[in-house]
């Protein structure tokens, strides 16, 4: 480590956000431009270069965190970029979107604020592009083998890039009109501007990866015919089968799934629409679901100038400190965290009925009621205990012209015909079944990411993409591969 006393003398300092009142007036990323580089070197100095770096274990990619922290502290950006890209295809994505389980596993976090690993990672990735340290890496020779990757989210893109670089001819099939999957139409612009995505897609095109948009396999493209045309197929469609809210009034107009709402806002940012047909402007919005997708809806509704916006979380409000008995270090703890969207809603007082920022904790939806035209007008809720049992006397209602359901996803959507067209075996929980080698029951067909793992984090998606690429390369080459496999299909985050 460059500074043996850095963790003792330097306090944690994070990338500052722009003032809430300013950033809700646009769709740009929430952070102060140019404010990261001046602070990231001293922050990297806080890394202790532990003998046993638990940040490695906490990160499914196995990022070489102490190594690139040391290189950043010495301003060796080229070497830092090489070490970072050795384990992560898309660090500018994870540096902006990942909740940083590596920081929860930082040894310094035992009794101090963790190293700002995520910020250092983002700084390296951005510097790599600025200085030309991330050129295309086309293969020296082609294998003569072909691979179809179905889905262009983080798993599909990582698998495609790894397989292209290994010399295989790869085509990525995407059902939407643009490449990117969840990164394109699920993640709001204020969390990650799409220029970062476009830059990587351009790199992949230059390496030889081919892209097919508006091509839903199973509907627009025959699934069995696709399998016959390629030597291997990777299914990386994500978990797009959303969970439903089964309460009276669900059928009312104005009640929509989060992934019906968010893509439209992204299309406005892309220039496809002048205004979202589901815009929250002037409407009382209630978001059912306390996770990241709900927070994305919150930040979007605030920018659309909702009259009010409240987010319901069925769990009790977590504490500010780790519970050492139930969630000991180095597991990722459930803490009270203030995302940019919650900070904005809190400061702008967008949710006058909320407990904290924009959230109502320990709240469960009872029913929805509407007007004579069949449009939702109110959401009725009740407080619940730790077992999700209703608490007598806690019923209340919130005005609601727009209700957004952000309850998570169970697995791939079977309505497009891909699963049945290939005859894929499924797990009881709705995900695609696979073996230890990521292979499905159909020879030559592999499954990775949320479609097989279930809903997870972007860092796990990329790790699965890299791992399934190694499995496919091994299958095509007859048993050998040089591609890394950071995770297995049954690996899970650390828990107590």
C-alpha cells in the first residue's frame, strides 16, 4: 500500500452529488462532474492491502481491489485499468450501479467506514476511456464456431464479449429496438447515462460481435431454428416475469408495473417520445415495493414533477448500524441507506405522508379504490409486524392517481415462446434449470444471469456472463478454455 497510515489519517469521502433541486431539473447523472478525481487518490490510500482481502470474496467478479487501489494511489492509471479490466468487462456500469458488496466486506469496515471501492472503480473506468486504455481487443484468429446470445443485458454482453475475444463468431439477439436490455430501458438516465453503454457497444462491434435488434427469439425468430443454425446458444434474457399485486382493485386503470413505466421515461431521454404516456406529472404516485426498482421509479416521478410520490416498503425501517448477530461482517447488511432518489424526495418534500424521505416502512397494501370511470384514486394500506401480520388500528389511505408495482421478478417471461420453443426444463421457482456447467437440458444450450439465477445484482450478472462464456468455450473446444469462470451456477452471496 502506498500510505501505510492512510486508513488512520484520511476520513472516507464519497463522490459528491449535485444539489437535489438542481439535478431533478434534468436527467443527467446525479454526481458533480469532475469532482471524483481530486478525492479518489487519497481514498485509495485508505486501502490496507489486507493479507486476506475479504473484498475479493464479497465481490463475485473477484476484482483485484487492493491491487488497483495501490496503483490509483500512485497515479498509475494504465496499470490500474489493466488490473480492473482483467476481472470486469464493464467497470463503468458496476462503478455506478452496483450496491458495492465489496465495501461491506472491506476489513476496514469492521470498525471504520469502508474504503470507497466503488468510487475508485468508477474513476479508473472513466480514466481508461479518457486516456485510451480500453481499445477494442479483436481475436487474433477465428475458431470457426458460432454462438448465439439471447439477451443484451449485462450477462449477455459480458458473455458475448468474452466469447468474441476467444475467437468465436457471436451474434447477440435483443427483443427491443436497441441493445442494452435492463441497462438501456430499466436503469434511469440519472443513474447511468447511456453514453457509457454506447461506448461499450461500439467497442464490442469493433471486436467483431454482431447485434440483432427487434428480434425476440421465440416470437420473431424461431427458437428451434436458431438452435440449429449455431454451434451453441446462451440464454441471458433476464428475469422479466414480474410479480403481481393480488389485491382488490388491481384491475383499475392507472395501476402499472414498474417495467411498464421506466422504459417510457428512458425513451423520452432517447428522443423517441416527447412525453411519456404514463408520466407522473401532476399526479399522486404510490410505489409498491421498497427495492432499487422502486427507488428508480421514485427518482423518475420526482423528475416528471409528480404532485406527490410515496414508496411503500413491507419491511420495518432498518437501522443505521450493522446487526452483528444476524448480519455479521463481512456479509452485506440491510441498513438504512439514502439513495439519490430518496435524498431528492426528502429534501423537496415530495412525500408528505412518509415516515422518512419518501418511504413508508412496514406497510402492506390492502386494496385499491377508484372513481366512477374505473381509474385508481386511492391506495389503502395497513401497518404490519415483523411477520407481515396486519396491526389493528393502523389502516390508512393515500391519494393515488398512478400506482407503480415494483415487487421484483420471478424468472424469464414464457409468453414469447423461447422456453417452450426450445423445450427447456424449468425450476419450480420459475427459472431455467441448468447443471454445474451452466448447461440446460437441451444439448448446446446454456443459461446464465437472472433467467437462471433469479433476480440479482449487476455485478452477479456480469460474473455469470463471464462464467457461462468459459463453459461455452470449453464445450466448443472439446474440454479446455482459457476464459475465467468467477462464479458457479449455485454460488450465492455470503450470508451468516
